[in-house]
C-alpha cells in the first residue's frame, strides 16, 4: 500500500512539474501585461515539435534539442508580441484575450500543415526513459526524477536571473509598475517582448518534459486547460504560487485517477480550484485586493 502511494506521488509530482511550468508562463505574462495568454498550451505544443525536428530530423543530442527548442520558441514568443499583440495595446482586455485564443488556433492549424509534423503522433528519444530504480518493492522510473530535477534546475536558473541580472530586475520592475519603470528609463515595450519570449521558452521546456508521457501531437496543447487551474490555485500573480499550484494539481490528479471512479481525474483540477477559491479567493499565494466603496 505504501509503495503504491509513493509511486503515485512521484508520478503526480512529475506531472505537476509540467503543469507548473505552463502555469509559470501564464503568470509571467499576466504580471507584466495583465494579459491572460490562452495560447500558452499551444506554444508548449509548438516547442515540442521544434524539439522533434531537432532530435529526429536533424539527429541532434537531447540536450542540444532542448536548447534549440527553447531558443526557437523564445523567438516565436517575441515575434507574436511584436507583430500581433503590440498593435492592440490599450484595447479592452477581452479583445486581447480573444486574440490569444485565436493565436492558439492558428498555431495548431499551422502545425497540422507543416510537412513532417501534421496530425500524427511522434516520440522524442529521451535518455533514461526506460530506466528504473528498484528500492525494495518500490519501482521508481528514472524519467520522473529527471522531470522533477530539470524543473527544479530551471526554477533555480529563473530565480538567479530575476534576482541578479539587469534584464531580470527590469522585468520585475515592469511587472510591478510599467509607468514607473518607463520613467526610470526602462524600455517597457522591449522588456514586455522579452517576457513573452521567456514565457514561450519556458513553455517549450515544459513540452519537452511532457513528450515522453503524452508524445508529441497537435493536440498536446490542451494541457494548458489543466495548467490554468494550477495558476489560479497558486494565485494568478504569484510565481511561487504557479509552481505550488502545479504540484497540487498533479498530485491530486494522480491520486484521483487511481482511487476514485473513472472520470474524476479529468475534473479533479477544477474541483480543487473551487475548494481553494472558497477558502482563499485570490489563490494560496495571491494578493488580496480591497476596494473602497
């Protein structure tokens, strides 16, 4: 019984890491621009296809594949902000949200039309995908530890980037107050573009981690529907909240899929959202805003 629980918790944490990274993309863009990017899941899917191209078609090693996919998606994210979103700055939030939904559909359509991608399901060769650790009666897949370790490493890199780099500090300033950042000489528009690039790069990293589980296909972007509740649970403006929310959703899904009747796994994330919002209306780490009337 204990062995079973340990295996479920490990699988849940590994899946939660993917949710956390996609949710992190939601939060980064929202903090900087107050825009909810509903195309985040599809950007993750596109990153998976870039990784597929580098790994299978070009024959690059796994680590080079990761760097290529993250860099390519960072460029795509900046291009989307510059060409599609910057012209509608100042428009109602609903307009921008609909544009991000449209971007998701366009990305999905483009992927299905690209030769070598299409609507088929593909597998990216991944180190350790078949390796396991035997600890007594407990069988632990090495791949899940790799996902957790790589997510932790990325979070550490992002922490150091935001804490010590000039660009990271500029991004933080922009996310807190764009007008004040502008008066302090920070090129706000350029920083916003880079934040979109960073968010898309993180999404690509999540797609690579998810690929051994769901494989790479044009509909893998629907994982964003699970990452959005993770961002809400943690508190939509909180970076640590995105990580914690993703882990909570992943673990709850894993346990619900095993112990509860079929179908509960698909709605578990939204039940958690309802429960958390009843207790913490702004999410676990969200800031509570009060309005005087």
